[in-house]
């Protein structure tokens, strides 16, 4: 359970992500509680990302090694990894994993069903299809 004390109010978040606000005589509407929950979720997300870049830690070390190994000008803050899977050349699919600040970003995960019959059994053509679909989606 995470607790915050501020201006006489106690805000706590328990393990099932429900927010309880305790204050003398204060009542909150459901929309206010939802807004508070969203604010706390944003706070925790930004705290985790900020904490991952402070000082020496494993995430920073791994990202620095990637930056040096691949001669990147900028720190690799946002990374996407693509993998192709198939069952003996049939049922081909692609998966995209996303990392932000060295931490998995589940919102960025994508699954792609390979549509081109000509690419079955050809991982490079399947990878090309996934990358084209990924970048064409963002360019529009």
C-alpha cells in the first residue's frame, strides 16, 4: 500500500489499484476519484522513468553499452524490437516489443498477422512487412 500525506488529506493506493481518499468531512464524486486515480498513475509512471535515469543503475549501464556498441548519437530512450514467429513456415506472425527508458512499455506492444502468402517461410520478407506496416501506420 502506498500512502501520501498532503494538506490534511491522506491518499492511499492499495494492491488492486483502488484509490481511497480520507479527509475530515470531504466527499469526492466518482469523476473526481477517477481523475485522482489517473493523476496517481501518471505520477508513478513518471517517477519510475525518472528514477531509472538517476545515478548508476543497471538500466543506465545497459543503455550506455547499446549506445557505444551501435555508435548512437543519442541515448536510446525509446526502443522497439521486432520478432517473427512461425510454425514450420505456416501461421506466420510478428511481434513488436517496446521499451521506454529501459523498462517494458506494454502500451507499445503490437502483434501482426503476416498477410502476404509469398512471405511464408521467409523471415526477412515477413520482417519487412511488419516494419512497413509499423511505419506506414505512424506516417498517416
